[in-house]
């Protein structure tokens, strides 16, 4: 087996890995900090490593700008151009296809689609939109798809983590539309290989030179490993016992949290 190439990029999931809604994962801010401390300090900082960092997320609950503001309030030192979202990937696809979408996304995510025409829609885009998942709207989407509109899923996550527990993601609603219309959705977010490759674009890194850290065994770790990266699963956020056994190959590594994953990277992967 060929030797692994030197690590050059770290992809990091956001909700469930660095934070859960408005609460940071303990120690996550410190593990990420930019400053380089004297060697006498034992704090492990990812920013001190010679790697490119990208933050990749399937969130459709808010725009990239709102997401960045949330992360800044929580004390994370992250630049907007370091964040790659499934909303960005969806917008790119809509522009490539020149279609007018019926947007089933949270109203807070709409700014990321500014300038995209939505009159007389001829495509259906589904993200996480609890206020839109009612019979009238789902039936409108159903009829558009029957008439030939493509079904575009921003992602198909089964569930996600909120402070009060796990909650349904958009996946079950996308699957319902697929079943009713006998159509397969185009998925643009994690775990699609194209999403991970697009996130790496501009970094100069090949997939074999990257590692993904996330709390979703399928979408974060499985997707990254299918794209040629290594995947580190963290036991925070939506993680459930025995998630490691749900994908093949198994995660490269399973850690208790993001800080532990960073420590492993700095000690064993550079």
C-alpha cells in the first residue's frame, strides 16, 4: 500500500463539532486559536500547524453571514472565505443550470440566494425548512417535479442536533418527494464527493492530503473517505453510540471531541 502523503488541509464540520446552536463544544475555541504560544505551554492549537483549514457545513438554517456572526459571538476566529456551505454549492448549481427554484429553505438562508430568480419556478430546492414542510407547500413541490422540474436536495441528512435533542433533517422530506414522484434528487452537500472536492478547490491540496473532522459518521466521515480523505469522527453533536460501525471503511479515527482530534493531528499526522 502506498504511503500517505503529508497532511496539508483540515476540513472541519461546524454544528455538532465546534458548536451546538449557541453553545460551543468545550475547548473548541482554544483548540482552533491562531496565535502560536511558547513551547512551554501545553495548549494544542490547530492554527499553529502548517495546514490550510476549511469549515464545511450542510447548514441551511441561516446564511453564511449569519453563521459567521454566530461563530464570532461564540469566540471562534474564522474568516468568511474559510467557510464553504451547501447553500453555496446549491447556488452554484442553480446558476449553472439557469433554473428558477422553488426554495424550501429557512427564511434566514434566503440572502445566500439573492439575485436568483424565483418567479414561475421550474426547479425545486429543498433544505431544512420546518415552516415550509406542510401539505400545501410539499404538494406544490410534488406537482412541479411531476411536470419535469429537477429536485435538488441541499443535503439529505436524516437528523441534526439541537440543544433539546435530535431533530428531523431535510432527508426524510426529500425522500418523500422522491418516492411520490419516482424521481432521484440531485444532492449538492455532504456526503457528495463533489462537495468535498469543491471545498478543497483553491487550497492546492489533493484529497489524499486532507482530513475531515465531523460528528456525522455518514455525511462527514463517510463522504470524506469516499472522496479520498481521512475522516475523524467526534463523539459530540449528533453522534450516537456505535456510529463508527455504520460505515465501511470505518473512520480513520474516533475521538471524544474536536480538541482531542486536533491533538491527534498535531502529534501524529504532520
